[in-house]
C-alpha cells in the first residue's frame, strides 16, 4: 500500500515554502522545566506569519499546483485560520481564492480573509451547507479545493515545523503537537519517524473534543458531533488520510481538561511572556500525564498559534 | 571632572554578570516597520529573568561588593521590580537582603520579594517614610544600600542590555529606551556613545510623568510630585547622577500620551505575540514623534519588561 505521506514530501515542502514562511524560534519553557524535571523545547509557531502554522500547509498547496491548475485559483471552507492562510498564499502567487464561511463567522475572521483579497462565499453554518457551497464554487470556477488538513500536500507543509525543530534540537526523546483535524500531527509524526526513529510521538487533545483518542482506540473514525472545548482550533474531527497516518506513526493521544489548558496558557503568558492560544497550550498541559513520564527527557512541543481575542480572555 | 559612568564600567559589568542574566533575543517589530518605513530592532528584556532588565543592575551591584562589605548584606527601598531583583541577586551570592516597602504595596509584589528570601520592612507610603526606614535598616544591619537607579554600579549593569544590542545589530541610527529614574537610559547612552558615536539617543516618557523632559529643558531636576500614567515603572523622578549622564549624552526625550502607549502595547500583543508592559511600550509609541524622523533608519529599542497583571489589562 502506498503511504499517504512520505518524508520526501516534507523535505520537498520545506524547499518549496522557504522564504515564504518564518523559521520560528525554539524557546525553552523554563517555568515548566523545574516542575517536570525535564527539558522542554517549544517551537514557536505563534510567531509564524498570521500567528499560526497554517500558512505552511496552505503555501505548500498553492505552490504545488501546476501553472494551468493554479490559473483557476483555489477554494476551501474554513471558519478559522486556514481560510486566511490560503487567501494569503494565493495572493502571493497571484491567483484567486474563494473561501466558504458560515454566515455566523466572527467579524474578526471575515475581515482577515477579506483583507488578503479572497472572495468570501457565505453559507449556512452546517457541515453540509459548507460542503455544498464549496462544491458549487469549485464547479463554477474550476478552482482547486484545498482541504484544511485531509490533504497530503497540506500535511507535508505542516510537517516542516517539526523538520525545523529536529534540525535545531537533534536529540529529542518525545514530541507532542495538538491534534484537531490531524494535519500538524501527521506531518510531525512522519518527519519525526524519519529523523529520529526512537523519539516518542504524542498528540494532545481537549477532553471535550477527543475524537482522535476515541478513533485510535476504536480503529475507525469516531466523529465528534458536538465538540465542547475552549480550544477553537481543535474542534474538527480527524479525516481519513490524517487518521491513516496517525494510526501508523503516533504512539498515543493525551487528553487534557480545559481548566488545565487555561491554567498553563496563563502561566506561559506570565512567565515566558509570549502569547499562545488555548489550542497551543494543550501540549504543555499534557506533559503531566503523558503515557511515558517526561522526567529527565528532552521534550519538543509545537506551540501551534497565538491568535487570541484580547477582549475575551479565558480566565 | 570625573565622569559618573564610563564605558569601561559597562564592559566590566557585562563580564561580571555573564551567566547570571539572560542574553535576551532581538526581535523585529514588523507590524510597525511597514507603517514607519523603518527597521525596528527590539531588545526583549521582557524575556529577561524576572521579566525585566532590573536584574542586570542589581546583580552588578551585588557582585561588585568586596567580601567584607557583602557580608553585611544589601538593602533598598522599592515598590517594584528592583526590590525583587536585589533579593534574587543577594540570594545567589548567599548574603542577606532587606527591602523597605510601603505598607500598601500589592500582595503580588510583596510575595515576589518574600519568595526570593529578602527581609521585608514595611513603611509609610511616602518618600520620607521609605528613606527613614531604609536609613534605619542600614544603620542597624550595616547593609550596603543599593539605589534602584541613582548609583553608577546599577547604571552600568543596566547598560549591558544596550551593549548586547549593539553587538548584535552594529549599525543602528537611533536608540530609544524608556526613562523613569534614568538608570536604563544612562547606561544605554554611555554604551551607545562609545560603540556607535553617530547613533542618536532618545528617552521615551509618558506625558503624565515627564520629569526627564522638563528637567533637561530647565537645566535642573524638576521633580514630579504626582505622576499620572499607566506606566507604573516610569513614575520615579530622575536622580542627580542619572541627570548628569542624560544631560551629557542624550539627544532628547520624547513624550507620549498614555492612550498611544496602550494602543501600541495591544498591537504588539496581537501581532508580535509577545507580552510587554506599558512602561516598555512607551518606546514604540514614541517612534511616531521622534525629533529625527525614523523613516529609512535602523532603530533599536529596549523593551524593558513584561510584568503585567493579567486580571487588570489597560484596555
């Protein structure tokens, strides 16, 4: 069986998107290190262009298109960062982008997508409404649909963050990323298995959106109809392609309560002086309860983003 | 006349405190760079130990003492970061520290000082009350008094931040720091004049605490009896020694309204994803109105700290 995602895809993505994304710094999480008696290396994708890793996958997808395919533009449905990231990647290549958004998306998110020059198509706020609108848009325009995570090209782009992390810190014992749809975790897992085979790989997930944890145990995707978590970036259910990669390469998923996520997010703001969103804090909150105790280990985590509404903080 | 502070003092301080303070990173302020058409290099002392540059001067003061002098300990009065910094520096050398604090200091600040093992002496919340209590403490214990800013050893320590900045970015056209008591600005000015003589040097100050601006114009210190600003680190009046250095080396002071300080602080949180306090944001808010327009220039600023009460944000 052909693999969904190979390390060569991630290497190629890294070469393709170089210069279009920020090589983000790796910071030590000293306030947690003392408590855990471990070294904790944070790949700071909160400092990435647009405040999240999403631009990696979107840029790789847009730059992978042939000139003929690209001419018709790209399209996606998104209520989050992927829509804005795809819009920016498309604008940089000089091609049109269509983003299907639920009518009830926040004004903040609509503005971000519009500012990058994408055409916004409003739809009913249901998954069927989104997918129908996207299919119609693609049929009418010929645009290539770029899924937020269930696409090997997107997964390969997201994997470049872990590639950079291993290049900078070559002897990690354990790697954690958040898992929402599974794009970041898939890319991270494939990069890690190739570069550091002995390194453990865990996903971290809110208890109220634990579809990845359930699905790995069930052996099939268990969709989460009503996710309930403060982590707005982790409410999606994993897709068939990301699930296939997770089953093959990921050691396990760690589930964390929202209260613990918010507490560690606040600790990072207060002590590290960097802004991370709840969906990023989940990996640090998970360090207390990983199946392999982290004591004495060198741990790498991907702080996936820092997009927070400062008028509505979760504490 | 002998100079208050020489560059050799700053070089010596850097050697003395190496390993006890963090060599903080320099980040670009890209959201402001586009607007100003300038390059803006931020020396991130918000990432410094204890979240502010103060540990530099306190450590230099403690390590400069002879063994005989150090044996009696150190003392200061402080309602802010200097007291905690001196406490930590003293604990690291294994000597006692006394910190005189107004009775009405916040529980947060009392706890920080106590956690580093200092003896807290409460006093009436007036400058006379503080100074009387400190004099009594020094007389009884023999402790060496370490002033928060009006002391060449402290000023030399604070100057090491600018030394590192110039080492990393050797061709700055203009440097700005906040000015409260003037310790950071004094050290920065002497380091900058030595390393990059053509570089302009400005202080940035809230309009509601513009004693440095007034004093430079008057030719003598004009104390600020009732400072009124959101910048809690910039309410002190400059001292005789810092004033002497400022008159000699600083080009001018830029005054900024609190509303502009809070606005740029929020922009930095939202776009740079780093936490800075109002007393640090003042330098970025000042870039719009520097006497020398910054357009086309390479500008260095010292982001002095990131200690913010997350339950009481200024917006």
